[in-house]
């Protein structure tokens, strides 16, 4: 169904994983999609595969975000759907934390996401949908996750305040909080296959539904929150983690 026909949609970090699947879902529902990413080769290849537009932008750099907004305004006008998806993993025990790891995670996951919303607000159409990619870890308390979990918890707070601030323009702001999802993000941490298999087994044991989710599961939820049927939903966090956080 072409629920989003002729809508302009921006997906940050759309070259892989959840962002890639969401860009595909939005396109299949009729939206005109623009994906972003830090690496030109990766984002251009993904855009070719998906049949969408692309712009190189690093969400961890505010000047990149501002240039992105200017380029989208020039090429596409205003935006109807903004999925602030780009993010990085990283963490350590609090006693062993380094400023480098802290800045790497916070600059992308929180500061970058915050300023993406901030700078896009002037070019959002009234009635637009904004969705943050948060995480079920925002409300969990695992060791060694303080930096990553804090970055996502902060996003959830901003999401709710933004929902209040933007309500007069009927702009809805929500967050989706996945648990374990099959994406390349763990592979990018440099683990070998045996370690990856061990991590997956460990995760599955802690998920009541006993399996890892798919990026397409999250994509369909983001698309639903962007449809007219969700016009009365704002300021909400949607867990999609197989019951892991219960």
C-alpha cells in the first residue's frame, strides 16, 4: 500500500542495518527517500541498491548537519518524515572510561541526534513525523553500558520535550527502542565469528521470545509511526525487543 505517497523522507545512517531497511520500507510505501551516511562509497552504494537519493553527512558533526539541511531544502524543499537513526556502539566500565570513547558515542548518539532535530525543524512540514532510534538499554542497567545507555536515555527525554514544543505545528515526535536486532553493527566491532556466535547465544537466552529481531521489524514500526493512522501518537517510546527488558 502506498501509505506515504509523495512524502519526503530523510533517514540518517541509511546505508546499512535498520536505516537501510527503513529507507526501503518508506520507499515501498511511496515516499521520496534521502539517506545519509559518513562514508561516500557506502552511502552511494546503498542508495543505488535501494533506488533512493543520498547525501554524505556525519551526524557527529554539527556543520555537516547544517550543510545537509541546506542541501535538502535546496533540492527537495520541506521534509515530511525524519528518521534520526545514525548511531555508534561503544562503552566500558565507568572506572575505565576514556574521554575518547565518551565523546565518540555522545557526539553521534546524543549531540548529533539532538542537533539533527534542531536544525531540521525549520524545514519540517506541519504535520511531519520525527522518529528517533533509541534502544531498550535506555531503561536497563547492564555493566559496561553507562555511556551508550545514557546517550539513548537522553534522547528519550529530548523526544518527549520536542513532542510538546512541536505539537502546535502537529509535528509528532516518537522513539523506537529496539533490543537485539540482526544488523552489521556488532561485526564492525572487530569480533571473530566464534565470539559473535557466543554473543548471540548469550542474548537469545535473555530474550523471552528466544530469537533476535530483524531490521525489517523496526522499519515497519517506523513507517507506521509516519502514517496518517498514527496522527494521535506523539511523545511515546516503543520497545521492540522480544520482551528482553521485562
